[in-house]
C-alpha cells in the first residue's frame, strides 16, 4: 500500500486516514492537491477505466459523460440516517439509528472494501477562502468520479490543509461504492462526531459528501449549536438600472427551479436589470455585526438537473455547461455531444440513452434519466456575482420559500413579519420530483425545503428559526412563491422562466416600500397594478387565478397543515397555533 501524504503534518488527520486505510485496505492512497496536473492525470485514468467518456472537444471542450449504475440514480432518502445517541435528537422527519451499532455494521461492510482500489484523500473547504463561514472537510473515497466532481464542487486541495493547520476540527467523510448493491447501501450521519459514512452508492447526492451530507445535514446541526443557519437555498443579487443590488435567498425542493431562478435572464422589457448568481443550492447564513442576515454559498460548483434546462428556461446554465463539465446519465449524440428531454431541440438520429443503449422516440422511455445531472465550476457562469467569493458574504434583504403546487398556493405571498414567514416555510408543501427515489407528483410537506436535509429534530429547527429573529435588528422580509399553479385544464397559469423577474421586482419593491399589495387572511398578494407586466401577454383572468386565495382550498390546506404539525409534535409551538387560528378566522369571515 503506497501513501502519497505530501508532507501532511496534521496528526489527527494522518491518524484518521491511517485508521480508515487499515479498515478498507486500499492498494494505494492518493492525497489530492487540487492542481491542474492532478486533474489531467485523474481524468486520463478515469477515461482509461471507462468511468468517463470524452465528449467532442470541438463541441464540448473539456467535457465528459458518466453513466452510473441504473440502480443508483438519485438520493436514497430511505437509506439515509441521522445517528445520534438520543433518538429524539434526530426527530420525527429523519431515519434514526444508534451510532455504535451503525458504526459496527458499516465497519463490517467496509472491511477490506478497497482492496484492489485506490483511496483518494480529498481535502476541501466549504465557503470562500478566508471567510469566517469557511469549514474544512476531508472525504476518503474509492471513486475517481467522486474525486473529480469534488474538485469542481469544492475548494479542494492544498488550500484546505493550509486552513486546517494542526486543528482536529474537520468533517470526516468516509465513502466506498462497495459493489453498488442496494441491499448494502447506507448514508449515515454522526453529527456529534462531525462525520459522514456513505457506502454502496456513487450517486452525487449520496457520494459527494461535501454537498447535502456536510453542507446541509451536518452543517444544520452545527448551525443550531453555534447560532447560524445552513439552508437549502439559492442566493441571487438583483441589480437595478441604477446599479443598486438587492440580495435574495430562496428555498425550493430539488428540481423545482432553483438553478433557473439563480441564473435568471430578465425579459427584454426589463432593460438595465441584471441577476447575479451567488449560489444555486445551499446557503450558510449568519447574523452580521450590523444586525442583518449575511449569506455565503459554501460550494464552488453547480450540480444541476439537466432535463428541462434549455435556452428558454435557463440560457445562462446552457452557457455554463459548454465547457469543462461532467455530465451524468444524459443521452449522447453520434457526434459526441449530449442531449436531454426539455433541451429545446429535437433528438437527433442515432442517440444513445443514459444506459448506453440505442434510443429512438419509440423506445418508450426517456433518453436521459429524469434526474440526470451536470457538474460545472461556478466560474463558468456568465452571470456569476462578483460577491460569490466575498469572505463576508452578502446581506440578505428577502427570503423566498417556494414549491411545486398545481393549486391553492398563489403566485406570490408576503408574510406580515418574520414569525409569519417561518410559518410559511414550516408548512410549505411541494409535489415530489425525480431528484429523490419514490413516486413522482405526490404533495408532501417539505419545511423550508429541508425535509431530507435537516440534521436534527425538525421542531428544534423551527424554534431555532424563531430564536434567530431575536438577534436580528433588520430581518429580511419573507415571501412564498408558486410558479406552477394550473388552471382546470392542467395548463400553467403563469409563464415562468424569465418572467419570474416580475415577481422578483415586486419583492424588491416591497422591501424598499415602493409597491402596494392586497391583504388576505393568508398573506399579502400583489394586485395587477402592483406588478410590472410590460411586454407580458397574460389575460387578466389568468393573472387573477394565479394570485387568488380560494377560501375552500385554504381551509382544507390549514387542516392539513395542522395535522402535519401534530404528527411532528410542532402543534405545541404557540406561534404556529396562532397563525392557523388567525388564518382560519379570516377565511371564515370572508364567507
């Protein structure tokens, strides 16, 4: 067993790597340094082993295709566990397992699992270098695909070891694909140890341990104890023609348009307006010395859903993936390019599907997997915010919660205050998508879009959100949006995509006190005259339907929310009780 430790002096790190190597018995240990030479070398090796397929360098320079095992294509939420000594600390929304028993079980699976393989030691930083937000993680993995993706998604290499110094404060991530058997697949989090062990999967959400595992599940636990928030949120800057930029954080469940909104291209009628991407998926938020909420994107890349991404839906994402991108489970064209459903072009003849099989429109199944992905550096993004690497982050003026709902929830709602906004987020529901295993299209409650990602008891998480308000001198306004409301015939009432800029402008105008709104028992909604509709062809009746509050639907919704809170044990939170009571009384008075 060879060990390229490159003079690593951190005793805690060296000891932990040695213990993992003793357990898994790799043939080689490679310490990743994040260099260009290393990237070229690992890429050559991945191509030689068939892990990556080079794409046409004339059409997609520096791009590669990866095909995963068909049984390993999404986050395995039913196999994801929070392993705390006390079951109540994990709460009602998490799968729980006892730490000692889980460690023992995983050690049994991992014993000798890397024989004949290489262990890659991947040191990385989450958060901008030099930031008080920044945290170090180390992932040990036997997947060269993971190592190359981690190079894109994090600030990986020597910088992480320099930041760590001789400290033992780092996230310990141990990952092995084993034989990709679903019967031996578990993603286990040990918050009290700042550790994640993931076995049996190579899919990004299960295997890139920096992402949902550390940056959300473990980080949310750390944030609870340290007084900050780790959230499933995009961060964007909305710049006006006057050069003023307002920063917004927005939480959506996976595959509900986070990346599209983060990279939004305003419609032509909004001349001089620009959207800048700070992040598209995860935000770490802290209260600054000025009493405002400040946020950083802890990641360095995008792990976006390919299907549905097109020049119409997200022109900037299409530019982002033109070069130096790893595509996973998309279809391949005969000339070495990629294709997916919703790309905006017809499938070319001779297409090869995500499984590597010939495909045609009569095949009866998608050419690209519905959860196929692209991994691209954030520096590829033509609208990347100049503040994306700012160590202090950006000040958040508005928070948006949003899901995919065919009915009930209007286009946009404004909360009356912070606690009302927490109620918006805690009660949010969304139709399930292909980003997680299970049935698609079922409405489930997804508090703050954190249902699969909160690393501790969700009721304590709600209380933590309420407690944050006590330290905020200038809290952001909170809104809820729904781009997906439909009419009786199943057609979307709102055009979405770039037209969502009109809702963002109303939100900014509300923050600045420049726009009006109509109060309802649920929250404030814009009237027609409050929205900038210049250049938008939408019938007044369709706009009215998109922004309406249906009394019967909302009375039913409140009953469902109340029942959901009871199941969680959150019904005892007095503010939630009060919000439901006030909304119900207001609706009943409407008659």
